[in-house]
C-alpha cells in the first residue's frame, strides 16, 4: 500500500464512507444518528488538568478530529483542517443534587442527542460529571465521519497513555509515531480508482450483486413507512452455556471460524423465517488493509455484502461451504467501498429502505475498549441510547466465557417481543444444525417443543371476547403489502408470492363485480387445492359474495342438486371441469361458469343456458 503524505493545508475530498455520512447529515440537518458515545464510571482522585491535556494530545496527534466540512462551488463536499478549534473538557457537579441518577441519565441522553455541526465544530467532545467525592462519570462522544469502532479503542488506549504520562506515572508516552494520517488514506482511496485491480473488483461486485432483492422479507410487527429510520431498540442476551460448548466443540473439529459457522446458521434462519432463497446480509470489516493504518483514528470501516442462495434441499454442510466461499471472494475485493457500490449499481436511494443490505451480522473483533487510568477504578458502561441505521444489526461478542448477542433493531418495524422470538428461533436452528450437519433447510423447525407449548399456553390465556378480527381477505391484503415477495403457496413445484396471488385475486374480483350479482350471492368453487383455489376464495370475498367449496369428483347429479339447493349464481372451475359439465347435458338453468387460468393473463367466461352452451365470450383479467 503506497500512502503519500498530504499537506494539511487546502481542501481535501471525502472518503466514500464520509460522503454518505455528509449526505445524510445535510439531508436530515445535523443528524445525531452518527454519534458514537462512550460512558465510563471513574472512582478515585481524577486529575482534571491531566485528563483535559490527554484529550488535547489525542486531537493534536490525529488531525482528522479537527477537520470541518463544506460544499465546494460545484456542490461537491470537501474537508479542511480548522486549526482554530479548541478542546475544553466540560465539567458538571451533581454532588448536591438529590435526584442524581435521573439527572445523570438525562445528561447522557442529551449528550448523545446533541448533534455535531460538521461545518464548525470539533468532532470530539467530553464531559466529566462529578457524582460525589472520588466518583465521576466520563462521557466521550465522537462523530462517525472521523471515527469507527476501532478508533474508539484507539482513543481509550491513547487517553490512558497520555493521562498516565501527565500525572507522572510514566516518563514518556508509549505511543508510536504516526507516519500517516487519515487524509493520506482518503487521497490513496481516490487514486486507487485508476488501478486495474480496482476495476476488476468493481466488475466482480457488479456480477455478484446483479438483480439483488430490494429489501428483505423478514416479518415485521409494523408496516414500513416512507420516512427515515427511527429510534433503535437494543436486546441483549447470551447463548446458553450448553449450546455454546457444543458450538465451540463443532468449530474445533471442523476448523471453521466462529463467524463463518454462525453466519451460516443465521443465513439459514433468515431464509427459513423470511421465505427468501436469495439471502443478502451485510458484515462490517475493519477496512484497515495495511499495518500503517491500524494506529490511525478515522472512518475506515467498510460493509461487505454477502449474498448466498439456498433452497429447501440445501443442507447445513453445503451452506457452510457456500458461505465460506462467498466470504473468501468478498474479502479479496473488500477495498471497494460499500458506498461506491451503491453508486455503481445505480441503487435507488430511499430514506425508508437502506440500500443493498438492511440486515447486518457480525462477530466483533475490535481493539479492547477498556479505559485504564492510573490511580482510578474504571468501569465502561454501554450507552443505552442507540440509533438504528439499518433495520436489524446482530452482533456476537465472544467474551471467552460466554457468547453475548446484541440485537439492535428499528423500533418502527419491531418491538422487543419480536426480537426475542427471533433469538429463540435462531438458537433452535443452531441447535439442530450442530446436532445434524446434514439437516436440510426445509427440515429446520423454528420452534422447539417447549417454545411451541408455551406459545399455545399463551394463546389460550388471551381474552378474545372483545376482539374484532379482520376478514380473511383483508388480512391477506395487509400481509401482501408488508411482504409482497413472501411465499404464500407452494404446490406442484411452483411457489406463488403474496403479491402474485393478491394481484390475481383483485383481477378476478373485478370480473365478479362486473356480473352485477346481489351482495352475498353464493358462488361455487370447483377447483383442486392450490393457488387457483386461494385466488378464487379471496376474489369471492373481495367481491362481497359467499363461496361454496365443491369437490372436483362430485357427480354431476349431486352437483345439480347442490346448484339448486344452494341457489348458486356461478361455478368457478378449470377448463377440463367446465367441459365435463357442459357436455353432460345437465340443465343448470342460468348458471354462470367461469373458466380460470390462474396466474396467467386470460380467463374465459361462459354465460349460457345449458341448452345453448355454444354462446361464450372471453374476458381479460
């Protein structure tokens, strides 16, 4: 990697990840969703002056923290070093306050929600809140445009080194001299676009992501809106000790990584729950493709789009090999920024639907973020304030003893009960895969026996006396809007989505309405089980009529009796059934027979007296 030292003076381009953040910030007006916040509890005697100077040393060492952003004359974003920005450690004293905890939580939330002005402010701020003698809370917030998860670890390590030096615990800092800074990387990234290997990687991603699904089909509690993603909910849990031990044993025997194994299981769970065979998940990579980038604070993180296709016959072992191969290829081309792919693939931009991927799965391997200041006992607390940048982000943290799993989700789509269900299903799928590596996707069960029994017990306890359930066709339409590509019917080797059936049912319903029958007229269905029957039932209900199911093998004489007794206005049948009825010579009076070719563009309407079966007309639906 050939980095060139760039002078601080002048205007510089933005990295591709920075451009996306700048775009969102301009669109939403100083968005706070890209605030990265650390919360630390300090116990002991804090040297405030030393702490403030330690922060200043970081800012001086990593000049990217002092950059501001603006648009050029041709409306392109640029960044420039602002040497006039000064850091000041904010100090707040709550010692005399009675409601300290409430005030503290309010301050943490307010600090997180306080957006950065990218045009005029320092990109790092810190507050030291005194709770009592020898008891402090330290809030450190940095903007994502200049930092990533790896950078947070660097800030903690350098803050400790600087602080310990300033209080006299060490004679000199143990930090290595930086040969380059983030701006050097930005210019390298733009120069790389002229490299032949860059174009090879672009071509790989174009082929790999061709005809990518627009959005995932995981079931949601609420319908997706047209506005930007809302607040984030965080559900933290751990994998059971028994399942964790079983997983570690499997990995040791197979030689696979924790990420590849869990990514495979997550892919199978994703397909099983969403009904999608084309599974698209994202995973972040550090993006520090050379050793000289590792000690630099900046936004290097990149998102890899991992696309795996599965079917009902795909077994766990096969999926494991496919996921491993997909990941290996993606890593070979990881230098292409995710945000450049969005542009290259001409992906439609939407505030409501993140481009390319909406679901992230990761196994964290960032630098240890613990803060260690001499003479102080420190406990890092995870900020409870979160913003959902995507629909769902699942993070597995291997602590050595347990596997923690964090589910960060968009609260506009789900509530925590939904996510708890997801975790229970994922755990049971993992259990089945580890028990039998040949298990096929179609054989995976989402609910364990105990979970199934608990769900039934819960449903029995629900008071339904005052509920007003929606009609079947209304529920179907609502689900079709939320999950248009979700499989609704599988039969005879064919799969029909909710959208396909909803569209055909609407077309057929319009045809029935044109018949001008009285409401609640009885219409018979003489169809085999499958998509055709589903469409017929929905169409009849949509047209405000009543359906009467009749078995295909019903004798003509019996059918004639049913027609008279039920006062049928029409029979919906396939061509072969209709021909049999007409050729039987039976007198069905003024019965209308509608011949359907389900999921195609035509249907034939027969309107006749049985004595004059030759009169017929065609209708497009």
